[in-house]
């Protein structure tokens, strides 16, 4: 583990270590905030080839889809509907035809 340990928050460390070990995950990070302040920032490595710091960079991978959907809902759209896609196409260079058809015809 790396980062500053906080004795009063040791339960977070125990839970995170158990979570990673139970799922065979080799590395992770945890940040805990309270009233807008960062109170715990830790890096965890379990057989990781490098030391994981609280500031280490990880790939976002499939998480970006969930974050994008959450942002759209936060903006007031309860679902992604055709008017939203038409508006997005109007301000971007998204193709109006079926992009994948030329690859999977």
C-alpha cells in the first residue's frame, strides 16, 4: 500500500484489500472525501509489477460509457433519445449513415 495511512479510516484499507484479493485484481486506488475534502488517498498493489501510488494513472477502459451516461442523465435527459442524437450530429462530424455497414455488409 502507498499513500498516507489514517488510523481512523483503516476499515477502508481492510475492505479494499479484501475486495482486490477476492476478485484477483492486482492493483487499485481508493480516494475518500468528506465534506469536499480529500481525507484518504491510497494505492494498492497485489503482485503488481510496479508500486501503485494514489496518483498512478490507470486506463479508463469500459468505465467511460457509464460516466458518459451518468453525465447525460445529470444534464436532465432521462434517456438517450433520437432528438439528442440529432442534436449531437448537428454540432459534430458524426456520419448520418450507418458507419458500420461498410465493415459488416
